[in-house]
C-alpha cells in the first residue's frame, strides 16, 4: 500500500499521512471529522483536507488530491 493511498471497507478506519479516515456502516466516508454519504461509483474530494475518496461497491479508496 502506498503512503498516499488507503483502501478501507465499512467499519474500518485508518490514517492517510496524519489525517484520520474512516468508513461508517451506512456508506459514509469520514475524513478528519468531515462526513460525506457515498453512492456506489461516486468520487468526492474533501477540500479542507485535500483528500479524494472513491467508492466501488464496499471498497473505498482514499488518496491525496492533486
């Protein structure tokens, strides 16, 4: 796993650099306390943290936004 990417599933949490990332059971992505409900196939950027998350089924990939 690269330092600039974290892949999680519902009920999991981790860190991307120093930033806490998490996926809640109801398909809500969390980055540094900010929440966003995710639809399957959706990509969303948490602007404040500069982190993008992409959902494919139950797999959520968090990465540093370019």
